[in-house]
């Protein structure tokens, strides 16, 4: 049996992590974090700027294009490919994008060796069929990759599945019913990429050709309407780049969507010549940090953070997804979209920040609106999707275990807050206790039904590149177990099975990876420890995990991030704050439990 680390070592490690997390706050009192630089983003941004310059016959973006090529060449993996981040394994998707950029732009052969190595990787990985196989029926990312490659002259336009951009002209209420071939948040890609495919390879069917030609201008107006004020669709360089390159290749470089898209890409460029996968996750990292600290911030730090979070709530119908008011997005920037992971995170953070005090009226209103928003988003299967209710064709639109678990925790936290008063039933946004209790029970049943036979749960938005299936059941199971313990359903058979599974996949070194036998990481170990701390029978595993974390803190390696995040359709990312946040939460929780036991023995 592992000897527990001394209380002194645990206190010191917990203090180090807390101090570091607090020091990561920006001047406004919230956390912004830093997303990983992305070869995928860099390749697509370079292609977009090249298409604009090529269509205009200028070299306005020559230096930016050259800098992006240099960065890609300098960060090519030894096998000739690229991964989505500088810590990621090579994959067919990002490598195809990188190869296409060099094929299109490096006509003088300066990077011939880089291009040839990339081509060899693409050929070994299976080329275009491998890209299509990677995403299956979901055309959200496979068709943009093939379009990018067609613009480079590598793929024939008629091999690319056409996207029915004319469907964007239907009332948005019908989008789910018509079964769009892309996920709900990819409407800009449907319009722009559908149009450029139509431009270069018109359909043989005259009726389809006429319909799409007639829908061209109207769908472009819709695209303009849903573009954020800063030009960045979802604050994401890849999506913005795909839209920009597609319209530019059609000669529409003066179109407002292209102009604003280029402005966004220019602003997003990093000093080293690269682009990140997204601008920031400021709201997400701020709520994660607040909840990891359990609201334990300096007294003068709470009011500005509380106000900042309240200000991030959407108060009008979102022009992109048509989400009603009440949700939160992952970022404080215009390209964000309210979702069912950031909204419960914000609710829990506001509850933590106001614990022990009367709720200010603006916080009370924000919480009630957020709860109402989540209740209205619950799917017919009783789980929660990320963005839009009722979409179920593609994986990233369906209900998900990690999302549903987060919602259950937030609803229960709101319901049990000592200062929550039930709304007036006549109020149009009223939230009644029975309604919330029913949603929680239904959410738990959803989680029960979606537990895997071995006792684990899979998350939607996180993975592990070491896993053959790129899955991360440790992350998913840890998050779901917190929902069971947080809603006081620890005695359920599903909870007990999940606890047993999580204990069984601990590595010999005391840490956890994404599943049994995968390399241990700070993020996954911290999440597993935090979940098992709620189970008294898991003390031996907890002590080994705490020891593993404390040793990493003492060695100074605890803040090294791992690429465990999915940013849409298996686009990997890492966030510099994740190991800091998760380690802080786990060690703080472990220290609290240790002190409680010591006090109990002395009493």
C-alpha cells in the first residue's frame, strides 16, 4: 500500500498550484489562457490569404504567407506529417492541408523536401479515401479538406461531395429536419464551400443547377448576417479560412465576408508566423478556474470576476444558432456561440463566487435565465447536446455524457443554493423546482443508459491521441462521476460501476492516462483523483494519485499540457491552463479531505 504523502508536502503542493492559478489572471480579473498553435490553422490561413492575393493579382499578404510556410516547414514531424498541435501525432487531415499549401504556393521548390515528405506521408496514410473514412458520414471537415486540396490542384472538383448550400435558405427551424450533411455550427462552411464546389463543378441535373444558382445571392446574405462583427466564425481560424478561401477562389475578394475574414486572420497571426486553433477560451477557462478554486479568491477579486461572468451571458437571440437568451459561450469575443458546457460552468462559478452571501439581483437573474436555457435545450433522449436541441444525425450534434453530466451538476447546484427562491409561476422565464428536479432525474437516467458495459463513459469534446480510437474514457468517466456525487446519487449501480472502472485503470506509476496503460498526464490524473475523492472506498487509489501529482509539482513538470481537447470534429488542441486548473482543483480537494479526517480524529 502506498504511504500517503505528508500533510506538509500536500499543503505545499496545493499552495504552489493555487498561487500559480491566481497569478494567471489577467488585468481584468479573469483568465484568458493560451490555446496551442496549430499546423491545421496555419495551413488553412495561409491558403486563404494566398487565394485572396492570387485572385487580386497582388502580394499584399506575401510576408504572412511566407512566415506561415516557414513555420510549417520548421514544425514538420519526423514522419513527414503534421499533427494539429506541436505536441500531436501526425494525422492524414492536417498533413493533407499542409501538403496542399506547399504544392500550391512553393512553385520555386524552396520547400521541395518538405513537400515531398508530406506527400509520402499522405500516400502511406491512404490519401483522399483515408480522409473520407476518418469522418464517415460527417462532411463537416472532410469536404473542407478536399476543397482546400482542390484549390491547390491536388484533387479533382468532381470527387468532392457537393454540399446543398441552398438548404441554408430554408427557415432555420427546418435545419434539423432536413438533415444537413454538416453539424449545426458549420453553416458557414455549408454555404461557402457548397458555393465554390458548385462554381467549379456544376451539377449535371438542370433542376439542381438552377436551384443552386438561384440560391447563391440569398445564401451569401445569410452568410453575411451570421458572420461575427470581428469576422471570425466561431473565433476559429480554420472555419474562417475555409469560408474566405472559397469565396476568394470565386473572385469575391471584395465581398464583406471575405474582407472581414481576412481582417480576422491578420489579427489572429502570432509573432512566430503561426495561427492558433481558436482565439481564446476565456469564459471556459475562467469558470474552470473559479470552480477549481471553489470560489476561494481574494475578497477584492470576486466582485469584478462575478460581474465579468454576468456580462458574458447572451441576452438576445443568437444570430448564428438562433439560441434564445440565457446561455454562455466559451469566449468573451464576438465569434462565440452559447453552449451546454460553458453555461453550466458559468452557473457553478457564479454559485461559488456568491457562496455564503445573499445573491445580488443581477446574479439571481443570470442564474435563472441560464437554468431556463438549459432546461429548454434538453433533448428527447433526456440528455443534453452542445448547441442545438433536436439535431441527432451527426455525433457532434447529439446528446453527450460529459455535457449532460455538467448540466446535471449545475442544475443541482442551483436547486440547492440556500438563497434560491422559486420564481413566480406567472413569470415567462419562471423556473419551478419540480421542473428542475425532473430534468435532473431524466439526466441521470440518460447517463445510466449511456454507460458502457465496462462501467465507463465516453466524452464528446475530449480524447487521447495514444488511444487507438482516440477516445478518453477517463475524462468522460471522471466528469460523469462528479455529476452523480454532486446530485447525491452515489449509491446508484451506475456510479459504483464507474468508480470500480476508474480505479481499475490507474497506471502502475500512480497516475492515469486516457485509459488503462496509456501514459499518465497531469490533466487525467487530477480529474480521476478529484472524482475518486468523493468515494471513501477509493482511498488507496487516491493516495497513489495524489502522490503522483505532488511529485510532479515538486519536480516542476506539473504545468506541462497534453493535447487532450477536441475542437470540433477531432481537431486536437491543448490549453496551457488545463493542467494548472485541474491540478489545483484535485490537490485542493485532497487537502480539504485530509484536514477533515485529521480534525475528526482529534475530535
